[in-house]
């Protein structure tokens, strides 16, 4: 594929060079203002036809990529000044002196450029699917399992050619990059003060009770204390109090940093103090207030993540809740999740340490140390029935092409 870059003092001169070297049917791929002048990237029309075949020929009537350069050259004299301004600030409103027709032409060129890029991306992924169906099939499974297209693309770029054990290779890479707490990091053994934070309904109260039960079995009820900052939900304190009564552990309600500081001072002889927090949406302004309260009192935190949430939701939760005082995460509701790709993707991208995984409501049986092999097996396990959200083979190239404009994620693969 021969793509040429032309730089000239004016757009009209650049178009004249393109016409001379690539012909009147050349395709304009992009144009922008540079320090050297106007830069236009173009491709010969016959090259484009060979690249895309009949599909691009049919498409030409829609996106008008076959417009003659001669006509463009005639327009260039009128819109040259406007083009330079618009390319320097593509999102700005039309400047004074630019006619509606000129602005329309510029908008059409940009629209053609964007559509053409998407078509080229789609064709590229079609070629990948035809050239290496095994690799394409693996990546399609990743997308259907909830992994992001960003991670899928990076894995494709790094996967060795001709790798017959693609799934095993992907699992090995993911396992190497997923961080898991070791036995020496067990907070039940280490002791200390920890708060469980996260949105409403992720299982913070039940997880708090599970951790407390583990500590009671090992050190006795008098060495464990439970706190709650949740004074908003009806029955929230009572629910934790019921768990405390069953375990024989004292439960305290606190309001504000001063109250928390005094309560923790009174409980300093306890081996483990667990704080259940109020559930609130990640965009609630009280999230920052809660964070400030724990920062002021030196409390470390665990972010509780709902395994059933979508990748976009998990990403938003981590972005709003995560800080350097959050030492790790706890994955809950594994028994309810259809796929686990989104959870593993977000945890890996943010380099979070996974401490526990929960797969039910039983206290304390349904809380376990993290087993990455089990999680990866669940993530890649084929879904028995297709759903309206299952990505089909023909939809795969369009999906990958649509996401190509996103910035690459910082996966340390």
C-alpha cells in the first residue's frame, strides 16, 4: 500500500503535486497545517481499489472518495485560508470571512477522512481474520468474555506468529500481570485497621462479616471490633450488629473524622478492626469526604468490586475510589457473574492487588484467597448460550475498528 505525504507552501500547490504524481483520482487521506506548510497525505486511486476491492468501489458513491483532484484544485483557491485555520483548530467554529459553502466543504473532507479511516481499519481486521482465524477467534472470545479491545489489540501485537497454544499463551501473560496478595499479606494474620469501600450493593457488609469471622476463629471475639460509618441506609447499622451478635464482636457506629479517631483510640488493643462504610454511587460527592476522613485517621482501605459489573462501570468505580491508601481489592459476587473479563482487565490495568474473592452469601465459607487459575478458567470458559450481546464473527472487524481511535491503555505486558 503506497501512501504518499506531500508538503507545500499552500494547499493549491500540494494538490497540484498530488495530481501530477498520483493522478486526478487520488484519494486524500488527511491534511493539516505544519511548520513547513500544508501537509496532505494521499493515495493513488488504483491502490485504494486493490486494497479494498469491490467493497470500496461500492463505498465510493457514499463517501465520495473518488472526487477528481481537478475539482478540488479549483476549490482550493477559495478555501485555502479557511482550511489552514480549521486544520490548526479543527473543533473551532468557522472563522469570520469563511462562507457557509466553504465550511461545508471542509466538514465534508473531515467526514470523508474519518469514514475512510474506519473502512481501512475494518479491512485490516478482516485480513487478520482471514490470515489467522485461530488468533482472531481467541480475541473474539476475549471480547465476548468482557475484556477490552485495547487489551485484546495489545495481546495480538505481542502474540508470537504461528502459536498453536494461543489461549495458554494469553493466560500465561495475564497471570504474570495480575497481582495477588500472598500468605504474608493476610490481613487477618497481620491485624490492623481496614475499611471496606465501594458503591452500593457490592457486598461490603457481608464481606466485612466474613473477614471478622475468620479473625474470631483464630484470635477470639475479644480481639476483633466492627465499625460502621453508614448512618444513611435504613437498617444498615442493625445488619452489621446482627453479624456482630452472632460472632460475639462489639459493633460501633461512627460519624466524622473526630468520632472515628476517638473510637479507634479506644480500640487500639484490638488485633483487627474492620470498618463497614456507607454505600454510595461512585460519582457521589460524599466519596471524597469519606476519603478525606480515612486519610485524616490513617485508615487503609480495600476497594470491593462487583464482578457482575460492566467494564465501563468498574473503570469508573476504580477511577473515583482508588488512591494510594487503597492497598488492594476484593472481588465479590463471582457466583452471579456470567463473565469475568472486565473485572480482570480493570484490575490488571490499574495494577491493583487482589486479596480475596467471594462467591456467595455464607459467612465465612464464601470468602477465599484469590486463585488466578480459577479466575482465568472462568474468564475463558465458553458461554453455553449466545446472548444479544455476543459478538459474532462478522461483527468482530467492525468492533475492533470502531475502538481504534481510543488511546492505548497502559498495560505492562
